[in-house]
C-alpha cells in the first residue's frame, strides 16, 4: 500500500509549522555589515570569517537531517525484509 500526502504551503508557513525562528532580520543585519566592511575597504576583510559560525551551524544541522533520513530508510528496509 502506498500513501501520498501533498502539502501546499509557503516557506513562511512551513517555518512557522516547524517552530523555526524568523531569521530574516538577522540575515539583513549580516548582509548590511558585510556591505559596510566591503565599502570601507577594510584591510584584511574576510567574509568567510564573518560567516564561519553560521556555516558551521548549517553543516551540523544538515548532518542531523541526514542522520534522521538514514534512520528512516534503515527502519523501512529492515521492516520490509521482515515481512518478506
């Protein structure tokens, strides 16, 4: 038996459903700070160092998501093998 569920929602609605915070203002502040530093021609300016904490956090989040998906697939396959 197959069950398909289709949900039509905007990214904003999905964010609220998942309980994720609205980080648009934070994103705007980061971009503005980067623009200011680039416009000022700050010597030794490295945008990667400014974004490093957020990049690390994104990789950790992606790793967690991959673990969840892997566990779901492993459970699916082990359940189907038992039924056969």
